[in-house]
C-alpha cells in the first residue's frame, strides 16, 4: 500500500477512535452523572397586586419515580425545607406500578403545604422500553398507550387526602396567606385528554392572581389560558429537551411548543410585553426525571423551581370591593 494511503487510514482511525471515545464519555456523563445532578432553580414572577406579600410557589414536574430511586426520593424530600407557600405539580409522577407510596413519601412534608396538580401521560400508562433516540423524534402521544395502566387513582387519592387540589379539566379557587388564586387546569393534552371547553372562559377577575396548569404545554392550551386572562401558566412534559446541545439549547419539546421555550420562564405569546391583554407568563419545568428506559440527560439537569410571586410594577388592583 502506498505511504499516503497508509497515512490517510491512520488519520481516519484516529478520528473514529476519538469520536467513539467522546461518544462513550458523553453517554457516561449523561447516564451516570447529569441524570442525578438535581438543581433548584429560582425565578421571580411579577403577577400579584400592589401591596401583596411575595409568595413562594414550588413547581415540581416529571418525577418519573420508581420505588428503587432512593437518591431522587431523598432530594425531593429535602425540598420541604424550603417551606413553600404553595406547590404546583404538573404531572408524570409515576414510572412503575408500585410507585405511588414512593411518590407520596418523596413529596413528604411538601404535602403539608397547599398544593394543586394535574396528571401527565406517564401517570396513566406504564413506561416501555424504547430507544432513547426516539425521544428526539415526533410523538403523537399514542406511543405508550398500549402499556398497562398505572394506579393514578391511588395517587390522586393520596394527594387529595393531604389537601392538594386536582385540576384535571376543572377550575378551582384557593386562598394562600390571604392571596386568592383562580386556577384552571387540563388533563394531559399530549394524549388529547384536555377538555378546554370545560375550563374556557374569562378567568375570575375577583381573584388576586390567575394561574393555568397543564402537563404538556401545547399551544392550543396556552393560547386559551392567555386569551382568558390567566396571569401565569405552569407546565412540564418537555424535560427541557432532555438531550440538549451544549449550553442547553433544546432540540425537541415533544409537543408543538418552540424549542426556545422548552424550559424556564417566558411570555406567551412569545415576547409579548407584560400587561398586554391576552398574554401571560409561561413557566415550563424541565422536570426531575426521565423514563426509566431512557435514563439520560445532557446539558439539561433535572430540576425543581421555586417561583417567587411578587407585585407587578405599577399594577392597580382590579379586585371588586364592597
Ligand atoms: Fe415526563
């Protein structure tokens, strides 16, 4: 073989070897470190009337807990030390038929705080073996509906026994430290379970703050809540993209939300000024877990978020008096 061909082959071999090594290191990091590297995020959301004391709302989502995940359970138990004024749980708690006691144990002291919840597809159907790469491919929501049902009724009973409010296709009012919340929630839009007609209509202007809650942030739901006058919308489902580019740029949201809003605090519709009628804050949680059959995260740490609700600058209270 000519010397030049030999050299070219050696170069190809080195590049291939380096790429394989980088791939193995990335996989080891994603599956061995980052997927358990829990983060507490903090964001401020100015939605309260003037003069109201700030309220601390813990947003948890996508726990995907199996009974054997002790480290995740312990980290979530530790969130009770934050003593939030309110907990919002946007679903996908379960990942195993025997997970309900583990989930209730994980939330532990958080269940003593006022709470609201909706369910996601993974609360209803057991996870199944899949190629993690399929997470990056379009999903119509029916991928997992052939699997056994999970005991979501027991989970609902457990949450409600502790006083948390089910927002599945319903509205509810809650008073937290003198601040009244008007909530609307939908069942998981990823499965087409959302009954928007059941909750649509102008949000209650007599409440101090209005919040829409959904598992999957599909645009039809966000548009409806924003148009109806909800000040903030909380969602999960996206896992923040789960497998992201360096610096956290998501490649997918697993729904029709744009990847720029796969996680974090944004406006809906995008970039609308605060106070614009028909616009809202949108917080999308990257969530705490993954399917047990795709236990990888890259540039997208598992997280919970403490949202501090503060008064809106220059906001004049519109609450009816007398
Ligand atoms: Fe999830």
